[in-house]
C-alpha cells in the first residue's frame, strides 16, 4: 500500500467512525445506516483503486 492510498483509506475509515458516532449520539439510525454505507463504499472503492494501481 503506498502512502497516498493508505492515507485516503485511513481518512475514509476515520470519517465513517466519526459519522457513526455522531449519528449514534443523535439517535438517528437512518442517518447512521446511510452514512455508514456511503463511507464503506468509498473505502472499498479506494482500496480497489489501490490494488488496480499496484497490478
């Protein structure tokens, strides 16, 4: 994993955790699910691009 992609992936994961924490604190489960799915999707896409670039 090169530095840029690792940083992007880490940033996406941290954003997802932050959004989940905020939604949990606000007791907004629909927001939690929507944001979590979006962040997971972004992270998976970032990881896939990294592996495609390494190949």
